[in-house]
C-alpha cells in the first residue's frame, strides 16, 4: 500500500523519505528471544527447574553460543526492517521481517504524543515516542530515537496535526510552557507515609508470610505469597515515589504538560478537550495538612494523575486550567441525600453529595477517603437511574452518569423525584455542553 506524497523508490529495503530508528535499538530488541525463555520458565517453573538441573557446563556454553548470536541477529534484523516517514497527511511506520505491517497514522487523528526516557535510554541519549490516536486500541510507538530527534519529531507532528503546512512545521517547534506546579520531594514522601494503602500493603507483606509458614511449613508457598505482597508494598510506596518524583505541571497552547520520574523520565501532555472526568481525592490523614490529589480520566491515556499531592487551593487552580470556567464546589455547597438515607446505609450516607452547575455534574463519596468527581456535561454519554426494592421502599435511587472514557459516576441515595428530574434534564445539559465545548485539536486555543 503506497502513500500519496512519498516516493516509491526503494534502496536496500528503505524507500525514499523514510528513516530508521536509532542504532542502539537492536540492543533493546535483542532481548525478545531471552524474554521468551523467561516467560516459558515462569509459566512452567517445575519443568524449567528440572531442565536446569540437567545442564552441564558444556551444554550451557553451547546454548549461550547459540542464543547470543541469534538474539543479536534478531535485534539487528528487526531494526533494519523498521522504517518511518512523515508525509503531508500521515505518519507511516513499516515493521516486520517475515510478516510486514504498515501503520498509516492520520495526523489529524493524533491526540497526544508522549516522550519517555527509561533509565538506560537516558544513559544512551535516546527516547521513545508514544502516539495516542483516536480509535486506536493501543498506542503506536517509535522506540528509540535520539533524544533531540524525538523532541523535534514530536514538535513537527504536533504542528502538522494543528494544521501548519509541511514546509513550515519544522520551524514551528515545540510550543513554550509556563510552569504552574512542582511537587517537592519532601511533600511527596510525607504524603505516601500518610496514605493508608502504603501501611496496609506493608502490614500484609510482614504478617501473612509468617502465618503461612506456621500453617503449611512450605517455603515455596511462602515465597509465592510473599513476593507479590512485597511487590505491592513497594509499588504503593517506593514505586510511586520513583514514578512521581519531581512532578512538574506546565501550561502551553497544546495542553498541560507533565514531566515526572526519578529513573525513567516521562514527558506527556494532557490535550484540550480529552479530559472526561476530574477527581479531587482527599485521604483522611492529609486533611490536617490541607493536601489533596487530582486524578483524571483521559481518553487514550494510561496516566490517571494530574497532581500527586498539593494544597487544595493550588490543586483547584490547576483544575481550572483543565476545565476552564468551572468552579470546584466546596463540601458545604454539595446537596446531601435526605436523612432517611441513613436508614438505608447507616453512617456512610453522610459522605455522599452532588452539585450540578451549567458546566459540570459533580458527585462526592467517601468518609475516610473523600473523592469529588467532576464530569463536564459535554462528556456525558448516557444517564441511568437504578432503584432496588429496599431503596424503593424509602423512595431513594442512584443516578449513574457514563462518560466517554468508559467510566461511570454515581450519585447515590438521591430522592426518587430528584433522580427522575436529573435524568430528564441531563440530556439537555449534555447537548448544550457539546455545543459550547472547546475543540479537541492541538494548539487550537
């Protein structure tokens, strides 16, 4: 399949106008055969252990003498047969040694381009481009490019996606960003220590394995349980600290830019119009310090965090950049369920509340870990009312709002008449919201 605007001249498997990835890429791809062996060993550890006990020094050296050249050859060939080119209307990526795959990515459908640098990539001076495209189940990527080349290509693709002519896209460059928030490492560390999930996972990792040893006396059972628990404890504390270290949020014409990471640096953008839901989370132990966490549902993004920890007033100011013209309601401004909801759900009903404005539908839930979720009316896909027999007895109902990111917000324990009114009026609010919504295009502001 040919692409208009690109010559079909082929030189050594590479068409005119196409480029290859960085020469260090084969080193990264050479690990694929090794990963297959590791995957087999993890899938059948007993068989792998039996095979290892049978290995002699000669067999091991022979296996390495075969495996290393095969891995190196695979890495080189996979790099050699991977090309990419930027045309007037699309990014084309050709890959595959035996089975060829050509991806044609229309530039007007590009919604986000992230630059990531794992630790070894930073040492080698290379970076990875991840592209978020409308309608794609997963992100296409170019791994790896030189760090400067990756940033220049990202800027060029964004400029072309915004409608700049190909001959001027090179000159546009990356839009400047103004820093609006930086999370101090000390605040991040303290916030993790004050998070209940950190201590719960650590307690489980310390308590469960000794109990299993006393109950079974089987070291393999203890290890099979202890290692995942330790991994969970590490991911909820050290892992989060490493991933969210030096978290910086900047504002630019193409959206909010996020730079983060201690070992692996990630440079990503929250584009305008792609945010489906904003959640302001307030854990119990953070309240004395006035701290909150801001999470997002963004179509096509795997990062759910906008602000890992910040004073509430600072976080609200950042939310105002994501949802222009939206005022975050205070807890006192929320409409609580009727008092008879306490007969349906004792105590916990006090943590529920809603607020509906001309711009957003907002719900709050949780007593110990309060969470206020805001969804713009333009992002509401459907509204449902559910009412079980027990809640029907007390004339209560739940209102469910479905968003474009496949998530659902629920306003619980509402008066039945109020729920019916919300169901009736939300369709008009969504229609008005979509009419007034900002375009989902880069640099359209």
